[in-house]
C-alpha cells in the first residue's frame, strides 16, 4: 500500500505539537474517561463536531452573536491526513462535545469557492490547517497536521486561552522578547502552527556570535530550524564538528549536515543533472565531509531525479542498482520503493527486487498493515497467485484487527481470483 514518503533513505522529518498546560491535560483526560464511562458504545459519527453549512460572513455573525471563536478546518479534497481527521477525530464524541460547546465550527475547502480567498488571507500552505478566528475575522490561533483526539482537544484549549494562543506568542516575539527558554518554546509553537520558523530563526541567530552554536540550547534550535542558506553557521559547523559534539554530546552533527545538503543537492541535480557545475561542486563538497552514510545519501540523488510514473523501468533499474550497493535501508523506504515498483515497473527481474524489498520491509515491521498489503500486491504483479492470496488474506486479518480500511486489499483479492480463473482457462 502506498505511503506518503519521498525517496529519502537517511532523513526523517517530524512535526512538533504545541504543549498544553498540565492542568488542562489532566482535565481533558478526566473528560475523556468520564464520557467513556457514561457511554462506552457512543457513536462517534452521531456525536462528533457539528459543522455549519453557511458563508464566511454568516459564520462571523453567528460567532459574534454567541460570543464564540470560529474554528475552520481548512482542507483540500486530495489531502489524506484531512480525510483521516474527518473520519477518526472530528467524529469523536468527546472532541465533538468540546468543540461544539466552545466554537462555531466550519469545514471549508481551500481550493473552492470562498476557501480560495480564505487560504490567501490566512496564508494556508499546509493541509490540514486549523484556523481559530475572532468574530471580526482576526486570526488568534492556528495549528497544522493530523493528530489523535486528545491532542486536538489540546489545540482547542490553546486557542481558548489568550496566554497560549500563537498570536500572543508572536506579539511577544515581535516585541523583542529573546530569553533562550522563550525562544525555544516560541519556535516550537510557531512550527506547530505552520509558520515559517526558519525565517525568524535566521533573524534570531544572525544577532549572535557564531560560537553560540556550541551552546546546547542554540544548537538544538539550529538542528531544528537551521538552513543551508545560513552560510556563516554552516561553515562553522563543518569546521568544528568535533568541538560542537564535545560541548554538546547529544548534538547529532552528522544528521544535521545531511539534512542541510539534501535539498540543495536535489535542486542542483534537477537544474543541471550529473554534469551541472553546481551539482558537481555540491556533490564533491558533501562527500568530502565523509559523514556516516554520506555516500549512501549522495548516491540517492540521481535516483530521486527519475520520474517513476513516466519512466517506470528506468526508475526501477536505478533503484535496484542503488539497493544492491546500499542494502541497509529502513522499512519505510523499502515499502515505499516496493509500492512504486508495483505501480510503475513492468520488468519481472526488477519486480523480483521489489518482492525482496517488500518482504524485508515486512520482516522489519510485521504489524504494519500497509506493508503487508504492499507485499501481497507485488506478489500478485509477479504472477505468484497462491502466495499473493495468502499474503493478502494475512494483510486483511491484520488490518481488521487495527480498524484499518482494508477495501484496497479486498479489491486485490478479487483481482487475484480473476487472474486465477483466467490462468485455469488457458
């Protein structure tokens, strides 16, 4: 099964969620337990968030009349995490009670009707984004990304608290507050809100001597928000790797340097290919750092440039060569590649590589339904119908235990049965 992942072997990009105050976290926990105790079989669909079906102007009028904030689920029809939130979180009974009591709620497609202007006005660039507005339309809080019900309630709590809102923290930052503990907390909150943290961090760090990177707090901020464009800091890091690690043993300088070079290498390759002067310069520079798994990452750049959909077998051959040279890959990468082969590669010798990758991914994460589905799909494409049937059946069993949508694998079983009948007729 396809997972949302780029062809990245050694990089992992996470997200941060604004931490609520402890008292509310305890309160929310009690609220959840209380609701479950009163009605353990309550229907999430029946008792979830009530979304108003009206215009933006009317939303503001209702909010003013009821003295409430407006909550907008800013979504798009193609956004997978948006659908996950709509299915599993917005329908939750406790979430529904919390949001219905405190907000005027609306779901607005950011690529249709009024949503287009709302997306522009509030600079919505990631999905899902959650906007919390005053009745006059002023943005008071925002958050991004999918999350479980308990964290989504915490987002609502932050929006309801003037001290916790991102707008309040922005005012403090713009007002000149620069204590390290404030800066660290502010950037985490700003990132959780989907704001451009790197721009603020570049302003912040440019006012400090570059040696400040030896300080653990400053290094942690740089590790999270530093970019390749910050050349002064990059030069210092490259020249002082041992010194940084000695001053801050938890600093993973190796990982940060790979993070910094990954996008510039891909951009340069995209512009000039292997013969491009900028790419060759960056490639030599990066490999010269002799980072752990540095060559493994650098060798992936040309592979990453091939359009799998347009050049399936060429892509498959490049991945197969890369995998033979660098077999030590994480399960996510293996699963993503195996699925890409299933979708776009025709050559059976290359599909044999996909089978190996999928099987290895499953051995690394046997409880992952998506990985089990990928393995079954690749076996089917290779014509191994008996093995594919067993693998697909196992995947469905696993998915049902985890309350996953197994319709894709059920469709696969139908295809396997049709292929088996066709084979018998020959």
